């Protein structure tokens, strides 16, 4: 398998794992930044990750009577760069047509 295929695979598997691991996490507008940083730090530890940025759209939160919401896939705006050998993949998880889509943005 060539390095481009592996870089794309690594980006996809990391976005999918991130999505399914963190959806449902209790979050509020006051704690969103710390959750963003925690996700970046956790995913950033994994092999082949060169860079990751996570943003949570707090405007989509519906706070319950206890003052927090649950993290939903639609709230994610994630950019990840993976590198395998000489191949680099830039991918994202973002809201598209009211659905959280994962897609490759660029391969080098």
C-alpha cells in the first residue's frame, strides 16, 4: 500500500474514532474550550498525526435544566493533518447540509 493511501486511512480512522468516542460528552459553553483542548491532546498523541484543531459550535447547544448539553456530531469542526512517509493528508469533520461530514481536503 502506498503512503498516500495510508495517510488518508489514518486521517479517516482518527476522525471516525474521535466522533464516536466524544459524542455524548457533557459540555457547556463554559467548558467547550477545555473539551476542545482535551480532544486535540488525546488525538494528537496518536501515530501519524501532524496537527489537529477542534472547535465546538456552542450555538448548537441546548442546555438542560442542569446547565449543560451533550456533545453532538453537528457541533464538531475538526481539521486534521496526517503524515505517512512523504505523503500528507488534510481532512476535516464539519457540518454540511445539516450533517457532520468527514472528507479529505488535500493530499500531497
